[in-house]
């Protein structure tokens, strides 16, 4: 799609990859984290740590895409 519109497809792919990776704010992102719910972690515990990680990763990816591709 980006090639047909005349855009560089690499920044789009990098943005999609970052979006797929930053799923730590939910306890169902991997089986290992889902099994840790047995210990007594609540959903807001994951959001408290994972939400911060998502914000940091999103800002870092946006800055890296801007620096690398001048978007």
C-alpha cells in the first residue's frame, strides 16, 4: 500500500512492529504472564508497569522514526 502511494514502506513496518511488541499492559500478552495471574496479580498491576513501558516505547519509537526517516 505504501509503495503504491509513493511512501517508503520501512517506517510503516517499523511502526507496526513496535505496536505489536508493546503489549505488556495486558496480562494476556503471553502464556507465561497469563500463568502468573495465579499468584494473585490483578489487571491493574500489569497496567501500572506495562502502561509505563508502552508510553516509553511509543515515544522512543516515534523519536527513532523521526530521526531515521525525517517523518
